[in-house]
């Protein structure tokens, strides 16, 4: 496994996947040609009244797409606007802000970050300039710790791959953190934010607009783009089961097209993650080394995921590391151990 301390070094293979750029997404129909304050607004679609979404390219975070790979958007209330993720560079954030200003004169009162991956947050700075009242920046209570650990790597990558020099002051951290859940009232739209146990990452946050029953699922849901694991495979599988119970009319995945087919839109991801869990456990049980597991665990041939070359082997690596010792995890602390479990021979390829 690469020695990088984070799991989405999307800059390692810039350009390699640009050939996978899909054709124009039919439902992204509302491109604005008119510049606002010199910035061309990002193309957004109103998926429900007051709910606007921009779909990022189904590609790696790379200069070839300007870092515009994550789904981002905003909700316009009667009082103010909430922005949900800001894109992978300051320029994407500026273009999103221009899209907000093209849509409404109301101020942005909240900028919500769904998790601390660079393609979702490096546009924050566009909403933090001193020329107007700063919004509150909102994220999971575990976001700050994770972002602080990774910030130097994100900034290095931004400079190396995109030629963009950003300093610490331009990485905007939350002013409001969410432990479990929080309601934000925009006037006529109340957003319910929920922080989840470790799943895609250790700081996933979803945003649910009660009025339209629209869920911004963050990277807890990938569509078409292969899911990328940077948290806990077991956690993600169990969070999906909880998500399924939500009353959702429209879902915005972190990557991939918007869907009204809830919860069936999660089925492909559930199949992939459950298969990864099953196959990795089997590999460990059969005493395969991590390299043998990587070489032997494939993506189901009938699946149509994009970016499998980029992410699948990484996912197996992360799954193996997570599951390698699960049978040896301490059970109930005070309980005496039962026969059998200690007789297991050491596996090859351990730490
Ligand atoms: Zn992510």
C-alpha cells in the first residue's frame, strides 16, 4: 500500500482516466453562459423546487477536469442559501458561488462540507472572502481532525498537479460541527444534517431537505463511479442499511447522476461492498497474503462501474487491513475466552 496517510490520492494518475469521460449528461440542462462578476457560473440543475445540483465529471480529481469531479449544490430558502460541498479547487468554488448569485440575491448563510476529501472542499475559500458577511461553515465533528492531518498533502497535490498555490489560511475549517444531527432553517426549507459512524470516511455527513425529501448522500452513495473506501467497510455496509430507512424522494450521490429510485439506487453499491466484504474475509480465512488477495479479488464481471482500475485494488487493500484481525478482536472485555479462537495459526503477510 502506498505510504500516503490518506486514501484518495487522485492526483497519482492525472489524465489517465480522461478517456472515460462520459458524454453530456442529459439532465444537466441548465448551463449558464452569462458571467457573474467575471466568473462563468457552474452549470446547475434545479432537481426539486429550491434544490440545485451540479454533477461533477465521472473522473479522477485531475487538471484535465479542473478538479470538477464531485457533485455539489445548494438549497435556496426564503431567508438564505445553504451550499453543500464546494468542489475540488478554488475556481470550482468561485463558479459555484457565481451560480448561486445568478440564481438568487439571498446571502449564503451556511457552507456544508460532507466530508474531508479534497474534491469536495477546496472550493470553500470562494465563500470566505472578506467582501461580504461570511457564512457559517458546517461539518461533522470529526472533520477538522481529519482535514488537519491531510491538509499538507492536499496542498502539495494542488500545487504539483494543478499548479495552484494555496496556503493554510485558504483551507477553510468548520465554525459549526455536528456530533449527531443538526437542523438548519433557511426559511421554508429546513435541512437535517446527520453525522454518521465511520463508513466511506470517518467524518461522513448527509444533508436532507425535509420539504422536498431530497437527500444529499455525500460519498456514502456512489453511482456509476466505483465506491472508494477510506473509512470502514463494515461501517459502510451498516450505514447503508440505516440510510435505506430514510424517506427519500430524490437522492444526490457524491458521484454519479441524481436518482428518484430510492433505495434501489443503492443496490449496485451494496452488491459491490458486500461482495468485497465476503471475498476479503474468504481470502483472509484461506490465508492469502494481501498481495494475493489484491490479485485474486475482482469486480463482478457483469458490473458496469467506472474507475475500477483506479479504485478497486485500493479498496481490497483497505478491506484487507480492516478485516485482517477481526476474528481476533477482543470480545466482551470481562468474558472468559471460549475454546477454539486462540488455536488459530498465524497468517502470512501480517503486519
Ligand atoms: Zn469522498
